[in-house]
C-alpha cells in the first residue's frame, strides 16, 4: 500500500515544469519510471484536466486523473495510479468509465496502473 508521502519531484526532464508534485510514494516511483521510459516523450501531473462523472448517489463530481503523457509516437494518454483494492469500488469504476469515454472522444487512451 502506498504511503501518504507528499512532496516535490524536482527537475524532471520530460515535464514542462521544473517541479512536479506527488501525492504518494507510488506516484513518485511512477514519475521516476516515466522519466526512464524511452517511449514517453512528455508527462505531467499539472495538466488541469477534470472529467465530470456521476456518483452512485447521483451527484455530479469532478475527477482529475493522475498523469497526462505523450508517447514518442504522438499518442496521448491519461494514467491513473490506483491500488488494486479500490478497483471494484463503484465510484472508482464510474470515474474510470467517464475517463475512458472522455479519452475516446479525443483519440486518447486511459490507463489504470496498479501494483
């Protein structure tokens, strides 16, 4: 399980920003992985994308996926870091379905990354 460690990932080479903020140890590890991945041209958590979805209770909420990235082949993807124990949660499933639809409309992919 990720720790709730938060902090700054400084001087990423594939981000337009000099600092990327992480919200968990998993996110920090993923940032380092994205930096090493030769198929990734650019990435950021600082993307400003909010996707609306409807909760189980019928309320409209905004969902911010963890990462936006661009592959060297030009493909764009939203990535969500999620512990496997949360994947069957109804609101999580609703968020992910809304993200898949949002991405499909824009020619992008939505990827859930678990451990």
